C-alpha cells in the first residue's frame, strides 16, 4: 500500500481527479474514462525519478507539469463545457484582445469559481512531498505498475495512435495544433500560383464573379429559410436569387472552414493548404484582376491563414483597420456597410474580368455590436437569453440589408448589358448556436457537433447576361437547390459556375453540375455523419 502511495501520490491524484470529476458533471456525454487510464500510466513514469533518486525537485516538476495541463483543460471545460482541442486553439489564434473580451462576456458563469478548489489541490500537492523509501518486498509492485504503463504506451506507439489514444487531452491538442500550424505558417510565404486554366466559353464577354463571405450566420434565424421573425425583408423580395436549402459548413470555425472552401483541400483529402491550389490562383491564372475586400480586422492576426490567403489577391482592402487601437472604433463603428463604397470603386476599375471577395463581419459575437441602432428591431425580452437572441436576430436583419445592397449594386452594374456575365454567391463561413441546441450560445461545441453550428445560408445570384449565355447552367442551378452540399467543395462549385476548365476541377464535387454526387456522406469535423444525426 505504501508503495502504491509513492507511485500514485494521493494529493497529486486528487488534483487530477478533480478535473475529471468536473468533466463528468459538466458534460456526461463527452466524458471519456480512458483519460483516467492515461493519467494512471503517466503518473508513475513522471514521478519515477523522485522514487529512485529521492530529490524533491523531480516530484515538484511532475506536479507542475500535471497542474498546468489540468488547469488549461479545466478552464476550457468551464468555458466551453468540453475538453480542449486543436480546433479550440485555432479559434484562439484567430482572436484578438477585444474579441476575447466579447467572448468572455458572452460565456461568463459562476462556474469559474470551481478554479479555486483546483488551486488548493495543486498547492497541497506541490507542498506535500512524501518520503521515499524502497521496500525490497514491494519491488514487484513497482515492476508491475511500470510494466503496465510501458506496455500501454508502447502498444499505442507501435500502432501509430500514441497522440490520439495515449496522452492527456491538453498535450494531444497541443501536438495536433503544432502539426497543423506548420501548414498554416507556410501560407505566410505562399505567393499566388499559376496553373493551366481556361474559360471554356464566353472568352469575348466580360466576366465578373463576386463571393460574399458571411460570418456566424445560422440560416434557421433567417426568414428567407422560414424563420418566424422577419429577418430578411429585402432578400425575400428578390426574384433573382436561388436560396439553397440544404448546405452545411465542414467546420464550425472560420479558419478551417474558409481554407477548405477556398482551396482544393476537403474533408476527405485534407491537403496541406499551402500546397493546395486556391480559387484565387485559378482566377489569377485566367487573367482576372483579383480583389479581397474585408471588414474583418487584419490587426492582431498576423498568423491568420485566411489573412495570408487574402494577401495573394492583386488588391486587398481592409476597411476595419483599427483592430487593437480602439475598442469603440472597431466594434461600434465598423459596420459591414463600410465595404459598399470600396466595392463600387472596384467595379469602376478598368479590368476586363474581375474576381471579388467581400468578407463581412456578419453576426460575429458580440451580436449587439454588429448593427447600427436603426436595425434594433427586436427589443422585447424577459431574460438575458431572450436579449441575446434579439441581438443576434437584429444582426441577421442588418446582414440582410448589406447582402441585398451588394447584390443591388452588382445588378445595377450588369443591368441590360448581355456582354457582362456576372454571378455571385453569398454563404456563411459557419453557423451559430443561439440557444437552438444544448442551451448554449456560440459556435463552440463538445462531443457531437450541434447542427446549428454548421447549417448555413447559401445564395446564388445570376445576372440577365449570365442567364442568357448559360441557360443550361441556370437550369442545373435551379434543379439542385435542394441537394445536400458541404462548402468544403465550394472551390469546385465556383469553378463550375464560371465555366472554367482546369485539371483541379472535379465535376461531381460541384453542386452546380449535372454530375454532382449528392449521395456523398457528409462526415464533418466531429467525424459524425450530419445526415444521420
């Protein structure tokens, strides 16, 4: 018994078990008992030097390592009700100080007080170094415990699942994050690439394509998609758009979702983003002038791979460029309508063919800071929960105005000129859970991915010139509007919509193609089939 207490110091074990108990109580569905086995294997290995050499510094190092790992995991559990993951770290990478403040305001809970007992357990575990004495008769106990730990870890190592199945959650997330970060950092050095591409028809026409990227928009809060509140009074009146009803994002975070959608990487091939052909590469290779207009702040996100991809465009314009200098100027005045004037200027530029990306702030939290006061339509509430839903719906209402304005400007530019082949797509990078499921708000998740995190709007606009020149494509676009689609294949859909021929294009992955594979299983980031949930 004394030997076991030395191999598994009681106070250290108590500190580790505390986090596991919190995990069990907060979210039973995602609690993994295997974590306990993993800790029981690593505790004797990390405390073994103290057991043999008797130097307290070895024990204190082991306690410190376990304390830091547990503290990170505990904070993540209290905020997001789930264990830390590489995806969480990517979201953190894409967050500046003001966004973090908004997020904590949204997520604040008295559960944070549960950190206090953890510090107490950590303190007594650090201070109470037990006396070490090797008992000859109990050496076999040490050998059995160590043999179990070594066999468990070695078996997972040999079978290539050490990181996935045999190390604590925080270490697993950090390792996975580090591996993926190499690819993201490589995008910093990436320049626009030339590929073999051609316009299959219409070379004599002027081509214009606009991609409008929304943020955190859940289509279930859009009246265009039958939401009970009138949040899309403008888009509902349009008879020149096609609203796709069954589109989901592959991920619930901006980085992964947009990079997979704008490159040939997808959920199946998971190609390195820095080595994948991007949609900007395709249009650049065709001689299009490429533009990226954004109301997302570039400040404080110099490791943001979306920002790096945007910079491969010929022209980049960031209208929200005071990101970390003034909370008020960034989040109270930088409304999405600020992209409209630069958009008009870009349309007036002399260039035969243009590819334009408009990246909106959309419904990014905090929702009340996404729209001006005149769009504060939904105001009645009896609880904080109802207030937050109101603010989110108001942000969707304002987004309706912005997207409609972009399409109206585009329509005016193309109106009556059948020599201009214009088209546009509006979609959101991911959805947002606004108390739709699990009594939660945000696009974080634990365990099974909530559908509201990925159920997004997907709207296609075609000019009269496009409809006249591509009548067959228009028919396919209309006939496929109910088909299930994931935006990790947006790359192929955009190529198809613009009638581009290139080796990278796969027709069955385009929702605008008659060969579209609508039976493709939609296995999303949580490795679950969306359509079987």
